[in-house]
C-alpha cells in the first residue's frame, strides 16, 4: 500500500522542474559544509588510528609508511629504468634526470613503451605475471639499444596496497582493480620481480625502489614545486599520500625528519565510519563488486564506480516512473552500461545535454528533453558528491599537516593525477573551491602531474641516490669528530703528561698547573659575612654571603650583576679595575654596608701565577678580554689601588680565587669527598687537590715555611698555612694544595694536532688568541657554536645544505651561539622548532637540512664531552695513583652552562670517564654558585686559619 502511495506521489511531481525532482530524490547525496567538516574530522581520527602501533591492526585506513623521507630538491641526476604496473597495461621506461635544465636545475627526459597484460595473467599465477613483466623489460632494452651489460638502477611503480619495511621491499596487502594473481598476497613483490629478472636472464638490473602511484605523483610534482608535500589520485581508483612527521609514524623507528605515508584512503568507511552517509545505491554497488564491504570511500568517489552509481539511480527513477515514462530497457538493467566516461561526457559544458541524449538512446531509451536534463543532473550530483568527499578527506590531511607544523596558515601544493580529475571538465574546479572553503587559512595549489607514476618512481630512485651520496659526504665531513677509544686514550695520556710537566719547576708546559695556595676544603664550621667579587666573563657580580652556624649549614646570599662594556674589556687595565671598584661601591650602597670593613674573596677566572693566597699575577687574558697593562701584574694590587683611588670604602681582600677552585670549595661544603672542581661553560678548566710533595713550584715556599715554623716529628706536622695536623697513615692526612690546572692550554704545543680538524684550525685562527687554549677551543661553550658554523658553511658550499645558498648570516662569525646547540639537540625539540631556530638566524632550511644541522651539532658537542671526559680521566687516575689506591671514590664539583644546559654533554663526559678510568668511582655534584659562594668559603677558611695562626 505504501508503495502505491509513493508511486502516486512521484507521478504528481512529474510536471515539476526535472532538476528539482532529482534534487529531492537524491537529497542524501547532496552534502553541505557541516557534513563535510564532520566527515573530515572522522577521517582525521582514522588517520591517527592508522599511525598508531596500538590501533593500526584494527584501522581501516592503513597509513602505510613508504620509507621515502625526502621530496626532490632539483639536484637529482642519473639514468634509470622504470616499470609501471597498476592497470590493464603496464609501461617500461628509460628516465634521464639531468642537471642544468628545467625549472629547478633539472629536467627529465623519458622514453617509454606500453605493453598489454593478457587477462589470463591477471588471475593466473603470480610468477607468470612477473615473468611477462620481466620479459617485456628485456624486450624494451633490446628495442631501445640500451646496454644489457651495464648495471641499471630500476624503479618499480606498483599501484597496490603494500606494507614496506624499506624502500626496496614491499609485502602485498591485497589486490585491487581486477588483479587476482595467485601466490603473491603477503609476499615481497620486489623480490618476486628480482627472481623473475633472474629467470629471464641477460640483464644487470638493480631494483632500488618500489613506489605507489600516488607517491610517484607527489614526487613528480615535487620536482618542480618545493611546496608539494601531498599526492592525490582521482581516477579509476583513488588514494592520497603526504609527508608526515616521522615521530608520529609508530611503525617506523626514529623520530627525526619526515616520511611519506600512503594513506590508502579508499578503505575509509570499511569499519562503518561512513554508514550514515551511504545511500542505497552505494550499497547496491558494493554488493555487486568483487570485494563487498571493502574500499567503501573508493566506491563512492572513483572512476571505476561513478558510472555504475549513475546507472543505478537512473534505473530506480525509471522504475518509479520518474523517467522515460516508466520504460526500462534491457541495456539500462545491465551492469557497466554507463561508464565514468559517459558521466564526463554528460557534464560537458556545451555539449552535455546532446551527449546525454546520445548515451540514453544507445541504451535503447527514448528520452524527452526533461529526461535528458534530469539524467544530466543525476550525473552532476553523483560526481559533485565525489569531489565533495575527496575535498573533505583531503582537508583532513591538510589540517593535520598544518597542526604538525604548528602553523597559522599553510602554503602547500597537492600533486594530482587520475583520469577523472584530468578528463572531467568541472571536477577540478569543484574540488578546489570546496577545499578552499573548508580551509580558508590554507593556500592550496593543485598541480597536475606529468607522467606521474613513471617519472615519479624514477625520481624516488634519484632522490634515494642523492640522499645516499649526501649521507656519505656528511659522514665523511663529520668522521674526524667521531673519536675512537684509541684516540681518547691518547688525549688522556697527553693530559697526564701535561699535568706532570706543569708541576715541575723547570721546563715549560702547555698546562700551567698554577698553585692556588688553598690547602684545605671547608670543614662545615665556617660562619659570618663575607664579600665575594666575581669577574669571569662579560658580567661582574658582587655578592654578600652569610654563613650561619647550625646543623643545617644555612647560607644567605645577596648579589647584584653589572655589565662589563666591550670598550672596558678591551681598554686599559686601570679603566677596568676602576669600573670594578665603582660596581663594588654601588653594591655596598645597595646593601647599606659602605662603612663595614668586610673580608673579601676575589674570583678572578683567568690564568694567574700565585705566590700566596692573596696575590695573583695575570698570565694571559682569555674569553675576549684584552685590557692593557694587566698581564704580568698582580690583580689584587690593581684592585686595591682602584679602591684607594675611589677612596669611598675599604676591603680586606683575603684571597684571589679562580672560579674553578671556588666551584670545588662550594661543593666540598656539601660533600667532603669533593677534591676536584670542573668548569664546563663559556670556558673550561679543572682544579684538584694535589699532594704537596709533587708540586715543585711550591717547594721554595714550603721549605721557607718549614724553616720558619718547623715540621713536628711527634705525630704532628706544620702545614704551610700555619696549622698543625696530626700525622696519620692514609692519604687524607697527607699535605695537599689545590692546583688550578688551566687545562685549556693542552695542545698549545701541538700535542692535539692529530685530532684537530680544519674547522678547529679556522676557529683558532679567527680567535683573539690564535694558537692558544687549543683544548678549550675543542670543548668550551665559547667556541662550539663557531665550530658548528664552520662545518655548516663547508657543507653549504658543497651543496649539501640550504640548497647550496651561502647566506650573509652563515658567513657571520659568532652568529651560531652555543646555546643554539643546546636547543637544537634537545630530545623534546621537533624538527619544526629546529627550523624555527635556523630561520631566526636567517637560514631557510628544509626538513632534511634541519636533520643535518642537528647531526652536526651532535657531532661537535659529543666530541667536546668525550675530550673533556678523557681529560678528567687523567686527573682522577693521577689522584688514585698518587695515593697508591686500587680504587678511588671521589666527587667532582661542576659548574658552567654547557654542563648544566646542554642535553647530552654531561652524559657523554661522565660515560667517557667511566670507560677510561674504570678503577675510579667518580660522582659529579652540580655546584651552587661556586664563583660566589666558593670564593666566600675560601675567604672564610683563610680567615679561620689566619686567626688560628695568630692565636699560636
């Protein structure tokens, strides 16, 4: 009864506008923007499922990794063979990719031949299919006079879903497009091709890459457009690929860079995600297909099915009497009688109605003008839905790319191929409009692919060869930075020799081994207020440190920072120390202590020869300082003179302290085992407690003290600081003095020349002190960034970075600060952020560039950590051997921005110490303000010892 009423209703509408009649009948196919946005969101969710290792197995959209990590940059070159298998015929090609031609320094020439595939091979044995392909390849080589003896790289376009674990391997997931060859599903099709080529014989062919046609399309367009990161096929089938951030591709190890992902989006909806958008006609098409329940999206949008969808709609309308006066011909009832080519013809701009009439008459129908208009409108709605659905899922991909790259707006090119897109006059414009309407913040260009599947496969192979060649050249460039255990042992032994030589009173040594006249580390009883003055870089600090008695050892610290202008750093010594005195005066005013006569420690972080704890003769400036009339003078006297000239306050300068010694003292206040100090920051240095008997430089001073005060035999000994200590067996009671090694000078005598690279030489020659502080220039923050810049400059000049474009920024010394190494090497930093850092430096980088820059930074900083560790291994082994121990437990107090802020430096250094000094258990303790608190502690210890001496 309902059917009778329905038919009556439709008959009542026969006289209305035929287009409106169709609109009403196919309302479910007319999708508005809210529905398209909903579909887009659903596809984004499916993409996430496919990318996740946990949910991939259950995902309908497989998101297959292709192992293609880069699009063309225009520098690719070479000759390649290509096979393109994906339809009823296949092509064999010779592709020549040359430099110096075309839009992007390269052009592509192709010679090709198309071979038919007998239908019986499509459903026969897989070996027979590939034997036919291989034989056709050999025929092509003969016909085109291509040498059979020469080795030929081959690219294989295989347009079926495959799981790839490498670029030249792929397991067939399932056949499509009427292929049903037996014995290949789940097998490696590249290996099947290789075996067929071996069976054919007489050819030397190496299969380098297997590529999906969608990927090949993206690569082809990418050759001419650097913004092309998406490939789209809308033809007999449909698919899309795009460049995904590798960190999101769970199925592939690694997180650096990008990888092209083949979405295989035709399967979207196989899990029911599109059920509420599927019409009865879609269900009928699916039920009659070779793979019911599979490739649901593809059956709604691709050229293989659009004609059949139109036929089913027209058939239903005719049966209901809405077309052809209810007449249904046998032809109209026959599957496949309306094709996508018919759909395209019916929608032609000028001849569409005429073509529609002709097509309908060929189906043994007698259409009226209204029938022709209605059928044309059916075709329009079906094809319009196709472009709308493609736009929705494409918008999902573009949205993901924009989010991945954290961009407000996205400029991108989509490479497109496929007969439906190419032959349907209105399809492209409809697609473009809907994409731009759904994503107004994206600037999307659509580029039609030229011989995409064949040329693109060859380009994939060319890119793979380019990357392999680039990889070799980058590895060769960085290999001198990768030190072997043997080289590190040599650094350790040379450091040890330098330490020993520097302790002697005669002869010269690159390592100065300066006595600090600090004989003791803190014992925890220190208390009172002390002033600390800290000069070690571009800033000067004044500090007031208050040590309080009690079990908590509470310390209160107040400080103020003052800038040292460049003109003061490189002016006269008098101007420098007058500036320091002015800063101290301001700080005392700030603290309200101008009239207090405070004991002070002066942290002076430059090489000094000391004859006592409160004198220090500057050996040489470092860290960019060049103030005149300072080298060879006592810096404490210069400071006292500046204070007298100012005549506003008075200080009791008890000690002049190196920041390294201050660091050791600061940590020794927390850990009694701390007998080594390390600075790993702008500069680098080490101090340690050396046995007094080994310090020939201090012998005269020691002998003088012993003559004046005596060494007590009765179980006590008199130390140089005037204190008595009970003699006991055991190294802890042996008299010691802290030695400021100034180890940054190792190599000034050429002892490190065999590990110094040309980049280190360039940095040294352009420094303020050529030939000096060679060890420091390999390991410290002041120079690592500049070493990186020199490497990047060399790689760019060699065409391996930044498209060979040497910018003014890259030529600017000092622009690549070491802080950028710490940021770039951070494990939490995505390559997008690396690119952002490089852009701030005026370096426009690709994803591949960012990977190489990160690798360069890693090589330079890793070497720095290893060399520093080798030096430290020499120090701890010397202390162990001094004490005659099989095993040493010791703590190193550490300070410096490189150690604190670089994500890997400290770990590399600590591991190297373990490997090179296995008999030492070395604990590293981060200093709490060594140059300030440590200087105050040395002052407190000095005051305490001085008071003890005065009381005797």
